[in-house]
């Protein structure tokens, strides 16, 4: 990762296209993100601010983020001061990871006012502040810091704004003698990080690599800085040793899979969006995930107990044998014995068996007791087998729900909750307003040849995709014997390309997402049936063919509608 001071320089350049743009809407999807819709130069933009401890950033995003029904307080304050306002400048505080957005707006009585939004990208200390620059006062912030939490700067409404402390390093764009001396003397990336502002280890290593592969360090350095000032030369992501590294420029010093994006916004969407989306879902569905896991653990424990009961009940043949042998030898068995050894006439070798007896009963009475135990065990075995099948189905159902929660979007989570309420498994949340049942919204994708593909990401969506949205002649796909999504190709005769890409989707939206060579069945929709009384999302299908694919997230990004 490398959202350092140099990356911030490039991001500032990319965001200049928002200047003169009007802020039309402001949303706060969760406690850590603000989304502004901006109309600038005839285009609509979505500007995302995130203070997430691991994914803090500011960017233009093309992804969709769901918003809560009720806006939080910070969002309402931003709306009051900024909606309808014009962005007049975007600048960087020195070479720190701080971007300042100046906005001309109007107050309640229509007078012109100036406001500033300060985005401070500092890992777990990241913050977003609304400032009145005329009085240098903090109007509100997404995080509050009391004097007891930070003795250097207090971040509370009504407090004066104090910038983060300076690092006392050399400015990377001011070519002083001291800077040039450092450029010509450094041999380790740490020396660059320690002495020149804005450098992360990643960009310091890249600079050192370029020094070692050139001759004129001054020219190499100036050319490298120029790339940042111009907004970046490559917008590159490198997958190396299981980690993602990104930069506005080419990362020549790293070997690995390299991907280039058109904009820094696209680059950050690619690096962060799936992770941030999963975090949003965790915030919204942490309780649901824990509940599902707890229910699953209970079911697995029940299965173990049933297995023990099954093993006990399987002794019914022994009870029947004991009864028959006792009846056949009743004339020779005296009352008062605690056990008796009899020849097992079912055994070819004529082996004997020792039968425990109740010494208070006759041989016939003991035989009748064993017959009674045989009958009870036989009845119990049938019940256990029934419970075994029911519990097995319930485990499969809850494993599927857990997999769906792990891969869900915030909207999908609400549909999963609704499904559990309808099944009577989860109590409805108390609410003043009665919510109407939501229409399932499956995800849409476009294959390389233009064919539309629908993916159900929860059971409600799965049933909707398969039995409402699809035609009888469409092609249906699902991972073989693995919990996953229903995928439908909206074509009577899909191409091999569409089939493979749809299979990739089925594998990706399944429990086997991280696996390779995943088996995916496909058949025509008319061969997919829902058994009477089956749980949501459960189907049986016939005349299927199996493909083997390895989930490819890159292909799926390109297919997203």
C-alpha cells in the first residue's frame, strides 16, 4: 500500500476536475465514509472520503454504496453547510496526506459563506473535518478527539483548528542544496523516508531502483517527481508475494502481476472496494453472522448426538437375537440367574453368546423384555434417521446462509434477514414504520459477447432469478455439491465464452471462491425444479453437464454491469 504524501500529490491533480463543481447530495453510508455527488464540467462524479483505519483515502469512485434510511449527525451538518455549494479549490497541506477542499456556499439566510473540508489520511488516526476558515474553527468532524485523548490538538466542534504537527523533513519539490545532497548520497530506502517528506518505503525503494539503473540522479529524481505532479504515469497495481502494492507510477522494482488503470479512482476501487464492502457488511451484519455461526455450531453438536444415538439404536438386531435365543432355551434356564451362555444357532461355527438377565424374571419374561427393547430401538432408529436427514439439510442451509453473508452487499444482508424472519428463525426487529417486503435485486453481469447474466447472492434472489426472471430456455448454473449462487445466462443457446464466464461467476459466488478447478453444473432452466416444502434457494436439477473453472476476480470486474 502507498497512499503517502507523493500519492496525495497525484490525487490532488486528479481531483482538480471537480473545481467549479456543485455539491448536489451528501450521504454517509456508515460511521467511516462520506459520499458526495458532484456535478462538474457537465459530468456527475461520486467523491468518496474514508477514514477507515486500514482503507483511509479520498477518491472519485465508480462503485455503488448503499445509504442508511436515516443520515447520521455528521452527514446532516455537512448537508447544512455544503449542499448546493461550489468547490473553488483543492489543495494539499505541504506534502502531508491532507487535502483541503474549499467550498463557497450559502447560509440559512442566503449570505455567502466559505467552508473547508479537511481530509486527513493518517491510518487509524484519519479524520474528516468541516472548518470555518474565516474564524479557523472546527464546525464538526467525523471523529472527535478530546484533550485527554490528544494533548497537541483537540478536535471538537467550536475548537480552533490546529494542523497536525510538522515532520521537519525536506520538501520533495523544493530543490534546495540539502535535498540535492540527500539525493546524491542515499543508498538505503530508509534514508529517503527519514529525510524527505512524502515518501513511503514503497516509493523510496522505487526511486532507489531508478537511481541504480541510471546515471544522473538529479534528473532521475526530477522526472520521478514530475510523474507525481502530473497525476501519475501508470496508475499501477502489483500483486507480489500475496500482497497488493499500488502507485500512480510504474513500480519497476517489483516483480509480480501488474495491472494498470486509467485513473487513480479506478485503481483505489480495485484495491479497496471489495475489502471495504466486506467491512461495511461486517458492521451491518456482525450480529447476524455470529447468530448463524452459533446456530450452525448447535446443529453440528446435535448431529454428533444423533450419531451416538444411532449407534446405540443399531443394537436392535442384538436385542432380537437375545429374545429369540432365550425363548428357544426357556425350558433349560432357571430363574435367578444374572446371565446365561447359549449357542447362537445363527452362527455357522456354533459360537456361544453371553446374555445378561434380570435375576428377578423368568427366561420368558427376560425374552419379552428384549423383544420390547427391540421394538423401541426399531422405532427410535426410524426417528433418528428422520432427524438425521432434517439436521443434515439444516446444516447445509445454514452453511449456505453463512457463505452468502460472507459475500453479501449491505442490501443483500437485509434480504437475508427478511428470509430468516419469513422462515420464523429470526424475530422481526421492532420498527415504527412497517416495511414492505423488498423485491429481490440480483446482480447483473455482461459476458464478453454481450450476453446478460444474472446472479442471485442470497436465497431470495436465487429463487427470483431461477423461477421468476429466467425463461424456460435460459441456461442455469450452480457449483456441484458446493453452497453457492444460482447463475442464469439469458440466452437460449449461449456461446462457449458466455458459458465459461458464467461458470466463473458461479464459482466466484460460492464457498469455493478461493479454490481452483471448481466443478460447476449447467442445464436448461426447465430442468430445474423446487421440491414441495423446500427451503428458499433449494432446488433439484437434471440432465446437467459439468465444467471445471478457477474463479478469476479480474474477469468478473470487467463483466460487472
